[in-house]
């Protein structure tokens, strides 16, 4: 038997479900993964703007993530998919273990 969720646990679960539902709806509307990517980009852009007020290094960190993504895409386009593959494995592992809240 499992115990009922606390108010905080329910709130976190509802937030996670809202994000996933938003991604699924965006994919359904567009009919491809581009909708899901745009949905996560909107959520991330909002979080970056909020966190930048509290943590001054937010934009520097976001810029590093974007540069990493660009390098991975460029290397893959040049015929070397190792960085891209490593980035995908790492991102999948992290988001599976710690889903967005």
C-alpha cells in the first residue's frame, strides 16, 4: 500500500505533468518533434529570465549550453557524430533520472 501524496508532492507532479502535456500537445499540433522542441524552448526561456534575476551567471551557463549544442551539431555535420551521441546519451540519462519540475 502506498501513502497518499503530500501537497508539495502533488504540486511537483502536477507541474511535471503540465510540462509533458504541453510538449505532447505541441507535437500533436505540429505533427513532428519540432513542436516538442519549441515547447521546451519556451519553458526554458521563461526559466532563464526568472533565474537571471536571482543568479547572475544564468546567461553565461545558458550560452555555454547553446555553444555545446552548436559544436555537437557542427561536428555531426562534419562526419564526426561522437560529441552529438555523447550529448544525447548524457541528456537522456539526466532527464530520465531527474525529470524537469
